[in-house]
C-alpha cells in the first residue's frame, strides 16, 4: 500500500482525492499497488464530507509520518506552499504540484533540493491543467533541442476571447459571464493581465532551455484592452486573437519571450483551441512542431495530471532530472509584424 | 557507455544513427551517459557511409553481444522483424520500434515476452511518427479510463486530401504529386486504402482498453474514391474531409471501431492538421479531450520517437506494463449521420 497526503482541499485537492476513489480499480491494476490517501491537510473542517476522517490541520503529522513518501501540494501561492514543499523534500518525500506560481518562482531551488534528497518534484499540472505537456517534453522530446514554444496557456482569457468572438459581446460582458460560471475569479487580474500565462511560459522555457527564467523579467500584456471591433476586423482578415505565451531561444544567451494578445491565422494549429481549452506548440530540432491540446483548468482535468505525477513517483528510478539553472541570459520581446487595417495587434505566423 | 544496435539502415534507421550523432552533447548531458551505436544491421553495404564501420550483416553478432542491451528494430514488416524481436527479447534485450505492422499483429505476444524477461518493448514511433502519444497515454493519462480515440493517423492520405483541397486537383493527380515528393510509395495501397491507419487505431485502442484488437477484423475504407466535388461541397458546408481512425469503448465487451474518410467541422480541433501532419484526440474520463499533433512521418520526426524510447530503456525500473490481452469483444462500425447535399460522407461531430 502506498500512503499519500494531499495539502489543500480546494477544487484541485478534492479532485485528486475523488479521482483516486472513482478510478481506484483501474489505477490499482495499472500500478499493481493500492493508493491510500492517508491525510488531507486543510485549515477548514469539511463536516460531513466523505473524506472528513482524513482531514488534519497539523502539517507536522505528515512531515513526520515515515509511511507517507508522496505528497500533493495543491495549496497554491508561494508562501506556505513553499515552506511546506521545502520541508517535505528535505525530509525525503516526493512532492507533486499544480502550483505554477511556486514552480515559476522557486522551481530551480526546489528541483535542486529534490535532486539532493533523491526524491522527485513533479509539476505536470502547473501548465496546461490536464494536458500532458511537461512530461512529454522531458521524456518524449529528450533527443531534441527545443527551440521554440508558442501557447494558449490560460483558460480564463481564452474563454473570454472565445465568447467575444462567438457572442459578439464586449470584454467587460464576457468577463462578467466568465465570473458567473466560475471560470474567472472575483479578482481576475492574474488571468486577464497575463500573469498566469507568464508563469507558464517561464516554466516551459526554463525546462526546455535549462535556464531559469524569472517571470518578473518578462514583457507581459493582458487582454483587458482588446475590443470587439479589433476581434471582428481580425476575423474578417482570416485571423483570431488569442493570448499567447511565446518563447524562442535565439542563441545560447538570448531568448525572445513575451506574453501578449496576438493575431493568428484561422488555419493555424492553435486557432481551434477555444473556450477553456489550452494548446501548446513546441518546436524540437528533430521532431519539428508538436502540439498538445486539452482542458487547461478544472477540477478533474487538473487532478488527472496531479494523480499521474503521483503515480510517476512510485517508480523507484530517480533519473538525472533535467533541471534549470540561473545563467546569464538576455530576455527580450521580438519585433513582430502588426496586423493593421484597424486591428493593431502583432501577428504570429 | 551504453551500447545499442540498430536493425535496418533505411530512412528511419539512418535517422536514428544520425540523430545520436547530431544531438550527442545534449543527449549525453540529459541521460548522464554516452550512447554508442555499436552495430547497424543491414543486408546492403553502404560503402563510403559515415557509419560504414558499424554495419554488419550477421544478426547473431548482436544477439550474442552481452554489451548490447537495447536494440532499435526499424526493418518493418512482420516476418524477419518478428523473428529478430522475439529472439532479442528472449535474450534479455529491450527492443524499441517504429514497426506498426508488427506491433498491431504481434504486440500482445511480444509485450508478454518482454515482461517475462524483465525488459522493455516500446513503440512510440509506431503511431504518429514523432508525436508523443503512446508514452503520454500510458503515463500521463494513467489515472483515466480512456473511452474514445479519434485520429488523423496517416500522413500520406492527409497530404493527398490537403492538396486536393488547396490545389483543387483530383485524387489521382494529388497521389502522383505525393509519389514524386516521396510522401507516397510506388505501391501506395497500404496508405490510401486505410491499412496503415487501421494498424495505428488498433495499437492505440489495444493500449487504451487493454484488449487485443485484430486489425484484420476492422471495417476499413480508404480515400481512393473521394472526389474533388465531394471535397468542395463539404467545404462549402463548413467541413473538411479527413481519413479518420476511430474507436470508442461502448461497454466492457463492445468497441465501435473503423477507418474511413469522414467530414469534420472546420472548427474541430483535428481540422487544422494538414499535409503530412497527424493529430490524435484521446478522451479520458477525468481529463476530457486531449489532442496530440505533429509530423506523422519522416526521417527525423520518427527517429526522435525511436531515440526517446531508447533513452527510456536506460531507466532500470521495469514497471508493471499496461499490456493488452485477447478477450471476448465485439468490434463494430457505428451508425454515423451522413453529410448530404451531394457529399455522402459520414460526419464526425
């Protein structure tokens, strides 16, 4: 039996616990072992919850339990989550997470601690929700130099832009609609201003190039100023407007990187990623362009990625992880052609 | 140092050897070891070839060399390749392959032999060329029941259909064009009649459902009767015609499965996979729809997948592989709505 702990019993945390319950049979058959969620750490009580008896408030119980070797951190943020993750890795426990903020800000340090302690720090769910992208990039493109990454990496903004196109509503109206449906938070800044997409392009770029990329040094523009008029004019020209995270390694020490709304042709592979779907195009020198597409957020899609990382931790083989390091690098926004005729948005070919 | 052997020095085989040469530095850094192609088995001589000194004609040299533990089989077909693969696995060597015919026909048996001998039989390159799809399905969707697979899985036919649409040429003309460019073989039957796509949907379905699916029992229709008129009428209705491999597990003992040209909406995620690109949509009960897109054929894309499987074999951990078994199952072609108005092609929503 494998005992695990889940830190945080919000949307993703409850998804992880429920997923292991719902798909117990097939998972146990596949890994030839039983997965037991021994603890759920949360500050709330969850009276009457099916898994109430697993909920604890004292982190040290998990830290000191020698039977728990794998922990899912789905608290979010870079404060308590950082402290807990560090302690767990130092105590020789593997940690998996959906926490893009923490991975983008502290990934380098946490990966080094994990390596030093012969445990894993995995974060498939931190980019693209349920879409397999980090693991395939690390494992399936291992024989490639990765040169370029272009992605629609934020479900909230993609939902808003899709609704503006489909329902011909303003940004404000589409945002309110997204908030009503729970696709956008009461304070939507991290999404609509591109901060979330920025964290994700930084994680993928750090992984691809082996260079730590600080999200605070990236040129980021959100979608809050996109008008319905721009969207309609772009559409008439055969383009859709999407919030794009972009990065390209142009030399050993130079990376073109930015987050901004861009116009892409309707026939572009990314163009049909609508609503809360994400799509990430990765260019490898041998494989060419590959794209990964799926739901970029949501309880069970994200839990799917967290759970697959937990199952990955069952493998005893600790590989020489591809980690990223702080190196001298120039980050810059490339010059892009503008789509004119009243649209005034950069074009990504 | 890790010694490997490559069986077959054709397009894919030479791609594998060259890839390890070109990307030597980054690969060795990532796996922390040196990869040495010790032998290349081929019946021809390749006088003057850069790797001429590695070419041998006697398979037994490889079979009996205790220093070679990983072999890439890129001969193709299900005769010699089958015999060699069986002997290698029985001798305790891991085998990786791009050979879809062999995997579709003998995968169950070969996976069992590999398991028994504690080695790996990996075949990422057998479906979708360089696209990571088999490994992500096995590893990243491990917490999901996979219910449905829809894919454009043959680059040759997709190239022909794309040219018919873009250049408004007949099937015959587009095929001749594809042959000139090396995208179609002199005898193009396996591609245009859907046989190749059938092998691929069988491999993915066997893997997804754990049930051995015999490619000889599938309803298969090719693209040889598709007319430019049908394509143009479909386009006017907002559809594109693609050769689709489809499968859906409708109950424990029933699988809807077929290969046929289908009409899909231009806004469908698969619709923008053009030319030799492939795209495969997989539905998991937790993650929803995910899609994998990239070049479905070609020297270096396919070599990228073969090489990543070779690197995967370096991991010492032999997992409890998800293999497929012969079970009682009913395979049937589902009833599909037809796109009328003179098109007369089934519609995939």
